[in-house]
C-alpha cells in the first residue's frame, strides 16, 4: 500500500475556523481550517456516526453536533464522550423516562472511538489529502 | 479517552473566557492538575464541568452559576479575594496564590 496526495479543495474555500466535506477516493473527509493550518479527519463521529462538519470547530477541537462528543482534529483523538441529557432539574415524563432507561441500557456499550486523520499538504493555494491506494 | 488530552482541551476553552476577565490559571501546577481532574469527573457525570469545590443544589439556575469558569457570575467576590473559590484561577498579577487571604463575602465587605 502506498500513500499519495490528492488535490481536494482550494484553500480559500474554507475560512479559518470553518470545515468542509469532500469525497476523495470514496472516503468522506472533513477538512478543517484551524487558523490557516489544515487538518483532515473522517467525516463520521466516533460515537454515533453523525456528520462532523455540522458541528463546531474551536481551535483544533471539533464538537459533534449530535451529542457533543469532542475530537482533536490534529491527532483524531476523542477527548470527550457524549454529554449526558440534562432536563434542567425537572424529571422527564414517565413515558420518556422509561424510554431513556431502555436507551441507557443499550448505550452503555457504545464507546466513543477516536477518528481517523489524513495527512494534508497546502500547495499553491490547494489543500491535498493523503489517501492510501493499493 | 485520554485524561491528559481532555485537561489540555479544558485549559484551551477556559483560557479564552478567563483572560479577558483579568484572570489566569493558578501557577500551582499540581493544584491545577488536581482541580482539572475533578472537573473531568464531574463533566463525565453531569455533562458540564462544575466547580469541584461547590455543592450541586439540583436547582438549574443556581447550578449553572458554578459551571467552570464561574468567574462571570461571582465577579465582585473574586475581585475582592483575587482568585476563584477553588483556586483554579487567580488574578493575572498574582504570583503566589498561597499568600491570598480567603475571605467570605461578608469579610470582604460585600454583604
């Protein structure tokens, strides 16, 4: 297997602090502009596969839009799991409470995995991503 | 999940809030690490990093006032004692946090 860089997107398409999804060689990849430094990560959240480009990027920390799991886009490491539900001191309705109990049992086994990162290269105003080919 | 990375991320997020308010992290690295560790435990349990030295009252409005960094909610008191309650943050001009007196709001003349 060898790694080769594929031109993915023009650098000026993503403002600092922004993200954009591209598809390279069948891989869904989110390119993040961390203050002029570009990082590329797998598009799907390591918790429940939510599309990460819809989340928020603060520095090199990406927060998933679904359950707020956080990832370091530089290393791909999961730095925080999903945020537990908050009912603001009120108890949920009995039916919803029952549902939550069942969900909790199921979700207990769901782990937040780190996400894959891809090497990036900025050349002549273009961001290239390293993809692996056979 | 790596606790070292999480603490680093918390520092990054907190720094952006506390700097403009005139505070910085305590120079006591051991205390800082200990407090961030406790906040991580609280964050894992409740979803938000509550102040590790304050009790939760299960009253949302009050509990939200002790989410770290809680400086904006208690500015008068923290300005008087030049640190936050748990000591994770101190005024930017403080070099030795151990010399700071611990005063209640009443002792600080705020009540």
